[in-house]
């Protein structure tokens, strides 16, 4: 379990997402439920939650997302599926 969820109002929902392998948390064992969701995290979550969504456009290249970024493929996929 994530060490920073003990009394958080969304604990059960977050743990349900974790059981479905949709969220992983951070290497320090925390989830950081009060933190803003990054574009990379959102892309990863949406691609995992809706894998059957069909691409509807060409991907968008973001100048701040190099190919070496951990979420490069998820961000590309999310733009093709028009999640953002």
C-alpha cells in the first residue's frame, strides 16, 4: 500500500486503480494524492484505462517530451486517441 494514503478520502479508489495496474505510485512508496496529475501520468492512465480506443488523428510532437521520456509512447498514443 502507499504510505501516504492512510486517512485519505480517495484511498479505496486509488487502491482499486492499483489493483488494475493503472497506477503505480512513486519509487519512494508514496502516491502523492494531493499532487497535480502530470500530462505524462494522465496519458499513461488514459491509455491503460481505455486500450480499445481507436486512433483518430496523427500524434502531436511536444518539444518538452524527448523519445527517452518514460511516457513518450503513452503521450503519443494519447494524442492519437484524442485524450487531450
